[in-house]
C-alpha cells in the first residue's frame, strides 16, 4: 500500500504498535530504518506504525569502471562525497584519451531532478522541514543549505550530456558498451537489477555505490511498498499473522523478486536470493534503502512540483539559484496556507 500515510492520517488504518508490543514472536527483521520509515501522523496520535515493509527498491549511484580506467581515475568510494564526485566528474569530461569519444562526467534526470537534488541538499546538511502536531507541514526550501546544493547542481550540470534537463531515465547507452557518462546517480532497481542478475558482468562494468549521505548518515530517496491493515478489518488476528509472513519470510521475499524483480527488504536477503548476493556490489544494492532519508510526506503534493519547476529553471538559467528557491518557497507557502488539519472520520 504505497498510500499508507494518506490513509493513516485519515484514520482508515490500524496502528500496528499494539500488535507489535503484544506479540512475543514478532521480530524486526528489516535492516536500518526500514520499519521506522512507516511511522506517521494520525488523528489523535502523531506517531503511529502504519505498515510493515514488504518490497523494496533504491536510489544508488552507478559509475562506469571502464571509463574510469580509460581516464586513469580512481574508482568511486563505496560512500562517495560531493567533493569526490565533483573532482572525478570534471576529470572525465572531454575527449576520451583512449577512444576519442566525447565523454561526460555526470548525469542527472531533469524531469525527476527533485530526488537527486534532495540527496545533494541533505549531504550539505539541509532538512526539508517537519510534520506539525496537527498533521500539517512546515517546509523550508529557501535556506543556505538548499542554496549551496542548488548552486552545486547547476555547476555540475555542465558536465552532463546535452538533453539531460529533459531526461526521464538513464543516459543513452546505459548498461552497454556505448555508454559515455562516467558517474550516473539515482540508479533505480527497475533499470539495473534484473540485467545485473541475468548478466553479472554488467555489474562489473557499471559499479554501484551508496547514495550521498548527510551528517546523520542517511541519504537518498526511500523506495518501498508496505503491507497495512485496515482499521475496519473484520479479522485482525488473522490479518496480523498473514502480514508478518508476507513481510518477513525469505520465501515471500524470494517470490517477490522472482515474480516481479522487486528488491528484498529483510536482513540476510543475499542468502535468500543468492543471485543478488553474488553480485560484486550486493552490499550497496541490498542495503542502500535501509539508510535512505526518512520518507518525504510531500512527495506527491504540490511542494514537490513547485521545487521541481524551480530547479529546472535554475539549471536552464532562467532563474538564479536564489531566485528559484525563493519562488519555490513562495509557492509552497501559498499552498500550505490553504491546507487545514485532516478531519477525524
């Protein structure tokens, strides 16, 4: 249930905290903050466990090890920093010294740039805001940390191929010998996981690292689908047992992967699905999501799209980074002013 928070804040979901507290057989089998990611505001209680993690994804950073070797640049570290990415992207933009092709050091998906921008901003120490006691939000885009991040992103955009601002996916040639981009952030499992499993040599060329991390050790968009229980469920005891098995058993996780290519979310997933565990970068692939930022409650709301438009304008040069953030902040505050606390059903 991707919409668990929206249903929970309206009182339509069962808070799982009492079920967890009263079940001596319950185990937290999910690494990092997976379980905590599904905590959220609800009527009469600002902190509820609305769901259990079920199937996952991630946002990782890829780099083309062949291009790195051709340029004589050291591979990315497992936890790259902004400075490292900047230095190495600059070094690999230009005519490839071996092939003579035009190479580009950096990539960004223009039409989904908000998620990449959030990872960059968090690495600079930015935080988007907070959920208030009444369920409304306070959002702060126009801050020094977000400005640093946008200035950095605008600067890095010059090391990307033409057309990146209009891109909705990975660069042309990704996972092939015709790739010309060295560092490719925001890799999603739908683009790479099944190809890696089918041909592990692809992972040997297109290496995978953790996303950028902030001072709190977290970073990157959290991607997962959970299982929740309706507050009106007529047989909650049975539902609870089914939920536990679906979300925590290796058999269920393997079925999820085999049937749909979904990333497992439990500890020991590499053993449950050896084809993933055998990949050279299995650690980052399996565990990045466990250390992602706490879910953005505004991810499907207007503040996301106000910021998206502002980032695009800054990269295109029609607004300065400061003007772009001021615009996003003004639009967001106008929208927030029209919101009211969620009524109790």
